[in-house]
C-alpha cells in the first residue's frame, strides 16, 4: 500500500498517472495547499519542503520499515525501481529517461510554473515577466517538439519521463501556447491524453478538489511564503 499525499497539481498528477498505469494499491491523503495543510507538522515529517506530492511506501522492496519520499521526480524514480516498470531497460535507455526527467524537474516545471504565476495569478501584471515566461515556455515546447520528431515517446518506450512532462503541457492554452505550432509534441500529447490510466488519474482531480478557483486567501498562502514559515 502506498499513501499518497496529494493535491491536483501537475506534480500531483505525475504520481497518480504512474500509480494508475501500474495498478499499485494506493490511498489518497488530500493536502489542501490553498488552506495551508502543507504546513501541518505530520506532513512536514515526510515532506520537509512543504510541497506535494509525497508518499509513504508501507511495503518497501528491502522488507524494512515504511519509507517516505518527497519530490515528484524522486517519487517516480523510486516507484519505477520498486515495480521495475517505466524506467527503461539497460544503461542507455535508463540514462535517457533520467536526463529527460531531470529536464522536466529543472526546466519545464519551474519555468511553466512561473508562467502560471505571472500570467494568471499575480495581482500585478508585469509585462516583462509575462513575456519572459511565455517565451521560455515556447522554447521548452520547441525542445520537446524537436525531440519527438522521430519517436513516439520522449526516451524510447513510454516512461516516467513522459509521465513527468505531460501534466505540465495540459494547461498549454493558459500558458499562451498553441499546440498546432508544435505538431510532434501535439501528437505525443493527444496520444498520452487517451491512455486509460491518464484518464483515471485526472478523474481523481474532481473527486479531491471540484472547486478549482484560486481565492485571495489561497494566493496569500501559496505565494506569500518566506523563510519564517520554516520552523527550525
């Protein structure tokens, strides 16, 4: 059994996609980041960066005590190694998957996250910031589009690299992007969108948080964090 500490964000969807693809038994523990649940002491014990997702694996493959993992990329790698699924075969494919997973963690996610912030959530509209992140989003889309010119998936077979990238492309319209400008990425996106496990993963979103409106209170909690929120 996997305990999944979850909220329906792109990083949260990565993990539910993997769990649905593999059929691992899991229990969802909602962490409402709009109300500050990510700062609860019990959650911080397993996620010291006060971010979702996080998991507890009650049956690790070493037979030892339950193990907790935070950071979505680390969780995908852990679950891939646990199940020996979607992490590739052999040194070269595994390396390809790992580097594209890191590309998502270090580039696609953070840059698109800033796009969302300045384009949709920031109270003050700053044209330079909006243009900066829309343009960087387009550049990253172009990198992925080029990668997909001669392949169906990012790193050989369908893998955790695809699961990591897909949720960040879902909001392409809000990010100021037209998928028709990136035809190979679009074909990849539509193919993954139709996977039964992906459909089930996104159905969970409405069960956990049917009210997706960003309130001013939630903005203050999400975007007003300083060093003072971290308890020594």
